[in-house]
């Protein structure tokens, strides 16, 4: 089974690529980012999360990332699972709501889903939310949990807990996430 990983606003870097290549389906892995193919190596050094977010919004933001992902999804001929981080997780959620949806998605600290919660997913959807300050996470988890295809959890870690470049990075949370992603991949 093919696995596509939609990155967060930081794009693809060697640490993420190494982590992704350690996953059980690494032989059928594709890393996608919000930036044009090949440009991840030319991204500026982001000084912090806000710098990365400003760059992301100035270069198309979530709408452009979603359009790119839908175009990519339309080209797939075999079933695909999607793992998305932050903005990539919100994109994965939107794909899960489309008629041409992945086999399953796993979204990690995809906070923008709070704006999409009324949309119905069409495939099994695993969501792990971090602590957020701009919406009530427990309420969102409860709302999403009303959909039969969604399993949503709130982990008490900061946004960015799996990204070594983020101020929110938490090694313990990355280990927990890695174990959960392994289980998710084996269950599909």
C-alpha cells in the first residue's frame, strides 16, 4: 500500500525523510509539501514557527496546498493512505471528505480542521490533536467523534510536537506518535 506524507509548513527536510523511511511501507512512500517540487532544499531557514507560518501564507497557504493535493490525488491509480502533519493534516482531512478520497488518513495536530468539522469524511480517519489556543480541542474532538469513521484524540503536547525544528517539539510525543503510526499502518 502506498503512503503519502503531507508535511507541515516547514516542508521536507532530512530528519522527516529519515523518519518516514523508517516506516513499514517505506518502499511505497511519497513525501509532499506545500512548496513546489524540488523547492524544499531552497527554503529559507525559518527562525521559528511564526516565520514558517508567514512564509507558508505568503506562498499560497492552505488553499493552494489543498489544490495541489487534490490534483495529486486525481493522478493516483492505486489505493493510497495519507499521513498529514499540521497544514498537511488539514489537507488530508479535506481529501478524506472528497468523492475521490484516500483509503485512510491520519492527521497530526491538524488544527485547521476546526474550520472543517462540519464536513463528513468518506474514509477511516485517525486524528491526533495537540494543545491549541485558538479553539477548544476537547469540544472539537467530541464533535468529530460523532462521525463513525473518525477516531479523534487530544494529546497534551504542544503544536509541532513531532517536528524537530518546531518550538513545540517533544521527543516523548514523537516516540508515542511513531508507535501509533506503525500500528495504524499495520491495521490497514
